C-alpha cells in the first residue's frame, strides 16, 4: 500500500487541528461561571451564527430548495415559529411543523 502515510498524515493533522481547540475549550470552560460576560458573549455569537446560517438557507437556498418560491419558505418559517411558541417553546414541534408546511406547499405546487 504505497502512499498510506499521506492518509495517516491528513487524519492526524485533521484530528489535531480540531481536537486541540475542543480540549482548550473544555479547560477554559471549566473556569467560567455560568453567568459570566464571556460566556454570555459566546452564547450570543453562537446564536447569531446559527441564525445567519438559517437565514442564508431561507433567502439564498441551493439545490432543490432553490426551486421553491420565497413566499413558501418564509411562510413555513412563520408557521413553524407560531407552533414553536404555542407548544411552550419546544424546538421539535416548530421544526417538524415548518418541514411539514414546506413539504405540503411543495406537494401542492406539484414538486
């Protein structure tokens, strides 16, 4: 098996590149209080990143989702948000409803 060392190097380098940061995060996280400003900032940044990815998927979709109209994607999000809040902020209920609304809308449009 000639050249296996290249695959081993890629695996080890990839593991080190991500795992070091995970362990540093664990070590730093153990020293933070739950109500610290640093942790609040990290939560805010993480929430903003997730919101940005979701907004990008809705407004600028790729693949099959790009064939669906914007009003259907936005309507599915609104319906999912309404169910999320009506179900006492249970994410599974909101996500499942939004997916079902999108699927029903696509079926209705003949996709």
